[in-house]
C-alpha cells in the first residue's frame, strides 16, 4: 500500500476516535442525567433552589444563578484588563517587547488551577474577610480569581485579532489626520471586533467551566447570594464536591447538573464559532 | 490483542526505510515516529491491564473486599496496609461508597465486610456487626473566640440558621460564619443524625469537602464555627464543649460526650478464616494502637 495513504488512514482513525469519545461522553451524560430531570420536572429542577439530594430535593436554581454571577464578575474584571493589555501590546509596543510579554502572559494559562485556588485561599480570602467583611470565601473571591485566570485567553486571542487588521487601515486613518488613539478606537477595534468578541466568549467558557479554584475560594453555600461577599456554589463545584459520595438518584442529579452545564458551554462555544464565521 | 500495536509499530518502522536525502527532513518520517509513539501510549494500558489481571490470579486466596463509609476508609486502608505487610500473599481491597452502600454490599455479599460510620437501622440488624473504634465529632471555633460551651439545642439552632449572630450567644455582634460538610459526607451524615434529627442544615452554611478544609477555614477566621472529626482537632482551633462536656478521649470512650459515632464493620455472617484473622488484628492491641495514633478512640 502507498505509505502516504496508509498514514492518512491511520490519522483518520485516530481523529475519529477522538470525536467518538466526545460523542460517547455526551450520550453518557445525557443518559445518566435525563431520567432525573424528567422525574423532577425540568422547571422544578432549573428554578427551585432547594438542594438536599439525600432527602429527595433536587433544585439547582441558585447554582445556575451563582455560576452566571461568578462568570459575570470574572468578565467585569478580566475583560477591561485583558483588552487594555492586548491593545497596548498589539498597537503601542515594540515587537521585541511584545515578543517577550505575550509568551509570558500565556504562561499564566499554564499555571494549574489548584495553584490559583490556593493563592486565593491564602491571600485573597483573608484580605476580603478583614477589609470587606463576610466569611471571605465569596462570590467576589471567585470572580477575582477567575478574572485573572481568563486573562491569557482574552489577551492572546485579542492580540491575534488586532494584529490581523491590515496596516493599510491604520495608514489610511493616520493619513486622514487621526491620532494614534483615534485610529485604534475608531478603526482597528471595530475591524477586530469579531475576534475580540470571540476572545471574550471563550474566556467566559473557561470561567463557567473552572472548578478547582472556584471550590476552594467560593465557599460553596447553596443559598442564593444576597451580596458579592456571600458564599456561592457554582454548577461545576456542585458536581465535584458531591460526586465522591453520590449514589443512585443523587448521582443522577449530579449528571443532570452536568447536562445544564454542557448546554450552557455549548451555547457559548457555538456563538463564538458563529461570530467568527460571520466575518 | 496485545501484539496488535506491535505489528503496527513494525509497519511504521518499514515506512522509514526509503533512503531519502537527509537534507530534506521528510514529514512522513516524522509522522511515522509520532504514530509509533501514539501506538505505544495506546498499548501501554492494555499491557499493564493484562499484567494486573495476572497478578490477581497469582494470589492464592481471593482478595478480601471491604467497602463502605468514606470516614472509615482511610483508617481501614491504613490497617490493611500494615496487615498486608505482615501477611504477604493476602490482599485486601478497601473501597469507599458511603455507609449505606457498604451495608448494602455486605448484605448482598458483594463485599466481605461493609464499613459503616452510622448505627444499623432495624432492617439491617440481621447483619453481624463488629465495632472497631469510636469517633467524636468536635465543634470547633477560632482559638481567640471566648466561647467555651454550647448546648445541643443551641448547636441545632445555629446549624438550622435560627441563630446567625454571635450576639445571640452573648458575644460581640458579628455574623457567624457557619461551615458544614458536603451532602453525602459521613461526618455530615453523623452530625445530622446526632444533632439535627429531621431538620435540614441551613443552605447559607459554607460547605467544604474535607475535615482538613473545615479546620483550615476555622483556623483563619475568628468568627467561624464548624465541625470535624475529634481526632483532627489541633492547637490552631478550639473544640467547644457540648452540654458542658469536652470531646476528650475519655469522654468519647465513656460516651459522656454526645456527638459520638461508632465505626462498624458488618458482615452477612460471623467472620471466618482470613476475615476473622484481619478483624482479630484490628481488635488486637497493635491494631487499636494504630487507630489511636490516627486520631480515633479504640473500643478495647
């Protein structure tokens, strides 16, 4: 057999196996979780906040809200920081500085999340407890840690989007008498907007899915938070916290939590893909 | 099955033969190497898997299986480890799953012994139970907290969410940072059984997934209150007396202290053979001493 063909086939098989594992995981999560959602009633499951799985109450409403709030908080902190960083690096700094700083920032992505969580517990949580009040383990702590964790995603994709804007745009704008800042704000940013939105959505996906660091700093109380200093439990934390002991219906409820999470992340990823493809 | 990847590797090696000019690094050649590596990785678990099975078959008697409470698990593992080092050829598998799962497994005969950190209910009384140790659940606060005593009723109201401020306990005004364990945990199960009864723990309580994590938070937060296994209380936290009695070793053993649970091993029938020998080891002075150094209180 032609060796090129052979390698091609083997590669195809390997690619297929990775896709099939995705399919298998999806089917498995849905098979395990759906029966419970039907039994409890979809509305009940999503809207109720009464979670006492060993006593037969399965409501993840508070956790959905908490997940969204934590993600929103991370966005509020991470997006301006990340975008500012990307603009400075892509538009206003020398290639040497960019060549040094961009890989350095991407190193942030390589730090294991448990390390972020540990830093949060040791350093951030006592700060919040002593200066702002509350137990310290809180929505705020989780949002700050996640805000830092999503920086590399947002910065590096935004930089790529900004550098992909052709120089003709900048030259044209400068030639028309615009200042550099006006050029960036009125010409380059709008031209790169789809890439930047993708960066933000992918960062959001990371924030929604993050587990370890959140478990360590968020406090994991099941109640709806009344302030940003209250402890919260996200969907991912709920699964990771309780999976160790869960059996029977409790286990199914955790898989059902996984379905909700799966759907949220699918929506985020799909919208990122759609936005990128539109341009 | 296991020689299938080997064939693949041989096929891939053949790919590298043609004498290509070395000045042009051929992508196919690199791919070949990459594929060979991938196949190796794929083959490794299969290989190790068969090794594992063979290892099992070589053991003379069938392995002793203990399943159940995750609170008992670390202690059972420690005991099994020491026992196995003294009796080469004997294998003991210790699994988690929770007390109820362990009792069920023992009833079904799926496990030789079930481990439980709760008492058997009426329907389970047919099982043969062997208490192996006492464990107290200590209510802990920060060392700077002047609180020394709580009544069981106060404790219940705190965890119910009725008392949420230290002011209600005669201390300066500040919210209580309440810490509980995750749903399904053996310690939480025992705490609910001993303190809460039918009442649910307040959803506003912080939840941590281990005794250590609860202790860590209480050690750092002057306004926190939580509960952990009494053996794990150290100088960084302060154990509070419940109904005037401190969770000391003596009080736990005599059951003067209220929040005490037994660790049980249960079996379908009275243990025999290897099983009996292992239980004998647990109840021997050596086994009990081992449990005491791990923080429990022995039954002997």
